[in-house]
C-alpha cells in the first residue's frame, strides 16, 4: 500500500512538472501573432544582421528575421526571409533598409514607404513576395568615399603632370616676365599721374571760364567773317562789272582806287600772316592771352645776354 502511494506521488509530480514546463515554454515564447513571410533581396553587405533580428516598420517593431541565405538562382543576391505581423499595411512601394541600433551596432531591417505605388502587397506564404533593400547609410558613405578618393587621386595625378619640371620652368619664366612688365609700367604710371595732375591744373575753374569765354567769342567772329566774305563777293562782282565796261569811265577811272585797294589788301595780308604765325607758335594764346613781350632796353628785367 505504501509503495502505491509513492508511485502515485511520483506520477503526479511528473505530470505537474510537464505542465509547468509547457507553461514556461509558452510564456518564454510569448503570444504567437499571425504573421506572413516576405523575402528581402539585396546585393549589399549585411554584416551584423543575424536570424531573430528585429524587423521595424517606420520605427515600430513588427516582426523578425527568420532566415538568411544566398539566392540559388543568382549568387550575387542575398535572400532575407522576414516574418511580419499580418496587420502591417505593406504596399508595392515598400522598401527595406539595413539599420543599426545605437552604440551596440546590432543590425535590424527597417521597412519604409516610398509612396510611389500605394497598392497593397498581397502576402503568399507558399511563394513570399519580394521586397527590395536599398543601400544603407554606411554603404552610401562607403561608395561616396571611394568615388571621392578616386577623384582625389586623379586630381593629384593631373596636378603632378601640370607641375612637371618643364611647366615649372615656364611658370617661373612667366612670373619673371610679369615682374619685369610691372617694373616697366611703374614709370609710365608715374608719368600718367603727372600728366593727369597737369591736366587737372589746366582744366581748373579759371581756365574753364576763359575757354568758355573764348568759345563764346568764336561765334561773333565767325558771323563777322561771314559778313566780310559777303562784302568781298559784292566787291568782286562790282569789279567784274567795272572791268567789262568799255567806256572811258570804266577801268581807267578805277585804277587809283584799285591801287589803294591793293595797298590795303597787302597790309591786311601781312597783318593776317603775323596773327597766324603767332597762333602757330603759341596756340594757347587763344585761351590764356598773348604771351608777355620780353623787356626792352631801359625796362626792368632787361639784360643784354637775354638773362633776367
């Protein structure tokens, strides 16, 4: 009787232990949500991603990685099978990215929506639909860094070729020529400054007023010249009439007047020649007036040798 009671207790303890084990397994495994499988396809390096890694949809945990393998049809592809809760609204525009958590460096898959195709991605557990994985930030930085280093290397090669010994000699010669040209330009610039200063003095307010007055006097002078030419034309006409008169009162009566006119014309020509000579020697006299005559004998400043 005592042996039967011990056997019953042992059997009861075994049954209770089995139930406890099943409850522990169920509790540790958590509640099983209904999920669907999807396959993420990538050609990138997925270092740090392991089975049972988290799957997040816009930052929310919605599943886990169940399998990682190579594509038997194309070994350049990596197939990542993920289990996602059935209530996650995946679409044809859904993409995947490899993301990393903080300082731990644990990788997980992040699902994002591009918004290009809003039609629903229908699940199929027998042939799971595929989702494309885009390069991660580290991959993009690696590609950009590689391209940048390649361009920098090409730039260094081009710079080295440009700064060859022959080109450096040409550059040195060019700099020497530029220095010589700048040295030659310095006197020209100084002369230009002096010339500009003289022109500034020449075109001061007083000289400008004199020039304006001279320009104002040119107009009446031209008018007088025009009147004189008209009178000379009239006199010429009369002279032609007188020369053509066959009477005794014609040319013979005009000879004394013609002699007097010739004398006046000769004097006028000499005076005009003197004025033109003075204008040719000192053209500035039209603006600033005629130059002062040198002092004569007995005047202050006179010297026999022409020195004051």
